[in-house]
């Protein structure tokens, strides 16, 4: 019985396929990281945070600005931002996500729904939400409500 021989054209074609696959994987990984620079140690002032209109179901509900948004040394996702909610509005319906989240009310009055309980809140109120716990915030005062939020997801989770 004759041993199977690999023809040079087959080996060349296999090598070409391998090189193309590695190149494609590298390209996809680069595109996945695009737009999310790693979060580095630094201080960001309020003046450096561009605010933009935020809509829920196509309707304006306030403004949002992000201080940090990306991967850090210990987190696959780290987001910190500021939200100004219009009177009578909410950024979104109660929702869940895999990140833990802290929300700190700076000014205004409203309600926070967290894990089945609704609480009246004002300046200095703080919410913590564990992963996948339903939560949201609603501005109920005559003036906008301003809050800061921090979400993070440790690597490997």
C-alpha cells in the first residue's frame, strides 16, 4: 500500500486558507474594538463631557454624556456617564443587563424602581443594581433630574 502524499498545490491552498482565516479573525477583532478605546487612568471634568440628546422609542427624554466607555484592565465593560432627564420622563422602561450598576442623583426629584420596589428619590440618593435586576428611574419634579451612573462587568463573566 502506497503512503498518502500531499500534493504541493493542496498544501499551498491549505496554507493560503489558513493565512486568510487568521487575517479575517484579526480584522474582526480589530473592528470589535473600534470605537471603544481602553479606559485609562485620568480625570475628566464636566466641561469635557459632550452631552447629546437621548431618545426612547423615538421620543426625546433628556440628554446623556459619557465620561468613560470601554474596556479597563479588570473590566470587559466600564461605563460612567451623566444623564439629565426631562420632567415627567424616564430614559427607558425597567430593564436588565449583565453589568452591576450604581446610580447617584445629583439634583431633581423622582422615583427609582429597583428589584421590585419603587422609592421616592432626590439629591444624594443612590441606587445599586446587581446583574440582571430590573431597574429604572423617572423624573417626577417640575425641573429636570440629573444623575450619574456607573456600570461595569468584570472580565471573564
